[in-house]
C-alpha cells in the first residue's frame, strides 16, 4: 500500500496535542486555531480508521489504540527530525562529495595549478572534476556544478558569468617568416593556413570573426587541421603550423616572450565568456558556494 504523506502533518499535530495535554495549548504551540487542531486530529483518525483521543468539554485522554500509536509513532517522528537536522548540517558544511563538469581549457590553465589550495582549505571535501567539452545533462548525470566557455543556451540551470576573455588572432614568428604577415583580417582568406577549433555545441569549426569596437567582420578561412583541445590548438600555433584564434587567457607569457605574435591588435575586441552553472540558487549547498567563491578568487588572481 502506498504511504499517505498527509499522515505526516496529522502526526505532528497529534504528538503536539499529547505533549501539551490539551487542544488549546497545542494550538498555541503550533500557531493554529483550536478548531484547526481538532479538524487535523479528526482527519488523522479517519485515515487510520481508529479513535485516538477521547475528548469531552473537560477531559482529553488517549484511547488504548491512541496510546499504542503514539508509542510507535514517536521514534519515527524523532528519526525524521534527526534526518532533517543531519541534512541541514550537511548543507552547512563544506564537506562530502562535490562533482563538477569542467571545460578542458579552464581546468588546465586555471584550476589545475590552484586546486590544491582549495582542497587544503576544506579537508573534509572530496572533489571530482570531470573534464570534457560539453555540459550534457547536469542534473541527470549527478553534477553539482559546471564551468563552461560560451554563452548559455536555453536551460533551467542558473548561469553565473565568471569572466570574459579576449579572442586574439596569433601566429608564431616561424610561420610569419615563411608565409608573410597578413596586415588585415581579410588577408587571411588569401593563402594562409588557419588552425580551426571545433564548436562542441554544433560539431562544426567556429567561424572567424573580428571585432573593433562596434564593427564586426567575418572572414572565410581555410584550414586542414581541426582540433577540439585548446592546448593542442595552442601548441600547433607555437610550432608554426598556422594562424590560430586563441584566448588571451593563458597566452600572456607567449605574447610577452615573442613566441606568439598578436596579428591584429586593433581587431581584438571580441570577448568570449566563461560561466558557472548550478541547478538552483535556492538552498545552495555550502560546498557549491565555496567552490564558486574559489573560482571567483582564482579569476581575480589572473587580473
């Protein structure tokens, strides 16, 4: 037989009446009217099919069935209260298991070098980072949060933007010495080898756009290499195989050392966002809140 969840509200009222010794005192404790308490007890008796309380204008006492029911119900009610307390304490602690779906680029460039400090600050936490290029079904797959590049699609998830990084068009000195330096973005469509990056949401390579303030231009480019890993993309560009559009995030040292050249500084206003996702903003567990705070502080350190 299926459990009637309406018994729980009636059970709480019944226990309060027994402990208070009267309907009137129980009503005050529960914040109900005396008639409301009486109706709740009556409905509980009807669902159970037994008389729990004998009451007159002067006396209220437990029936034999009521005494037996009270004795059996009290440990169950206490167990429910203990389970609720345990759940509340678990939510308040930064501990247990935290499972996060993370973009590969962000995981390698930002998280991996800093994750030790996060775990060191929370010794009761066990963190599982699942590194992949698609968010999938966050809730169905048991993730507490996700970190992804790109604008959010239609979803019931909460999306919190963490940063926006510039998109730079770069090549190595070796490539430029062999093929010449393109002086405008449109020159890339004339004989330059471009390294393409696969969009995980469509499966097709990202289109090449160039932003200068409010101006936008799209340039059709040719490339024989398509990758879906940002570090492989970057290494191929460093090695001189072609021109690549890369994030400013993680390329500062390459540009400062001259290992890579930003080809079009005047056309580098495109910004690509990074978002954190989680199922709900209500009753956010402390372990998720602590991870979001860690992400924010890690990104602040990059600036």
